[in-house]
C-alpha cells in the first residue's frame, strides 16, 4: 500500500487501542489490547526509515536517518516523567488518552502534509 499509508494506517489503529486500555473493565482485556497494540505499534519503524531515506538526496540519507532516530530517543525519557505528572494531576487514564490522541493527530498531520511528496527512485 506504500510507505506513508503503511506508517499512518497501521499506527492509527494502534493508537486507538492505546486509548481504549483505560476504559476496559478487566485486566485480561487490557492485556489483550496491549498485546494487540504491540503488534501494530512498531510496524511504522522500518517504513518510516525507508520513507525518510526515499525523500532525501542519496548523500543525506545517513544523516537524515541518524537525525530522526536521535530525536526520537532523546525525548523518550521525558515521556515517563510527563506521564507520571499527568497521572498525578489528572488521573490514571490520562496518559493513555493523551498519548493515543496526540499520536493520532500526529499521524493525520503526517498524512495530510506528506501524501503528495514525491519519493526518489534512486
């Protein structure tokens, strides 16, 4: 289906599952949702890397891949601290709902802004 659709349309269901976790009525259902989410949540990683290198010049591919991966891993530790703060201030469900909702907005924004970007053939 293509790189961008694979990234976006596997990530959206994953994030919907993330939003559903706090509203489940039982632990087995929550665990099932987490497992289902984990099957979809990382499908965008190789396609994202392939997409990034297919939109930049060949000489910039290594730097582009390193930059995008470094940015993701640098901000990741802040997520746990922010989630703990949100849980304490708003409620236990808030991190799941906020993370899933923000990621869906990100996916739709990515789709809207990049769907017409031409991929390089080389």
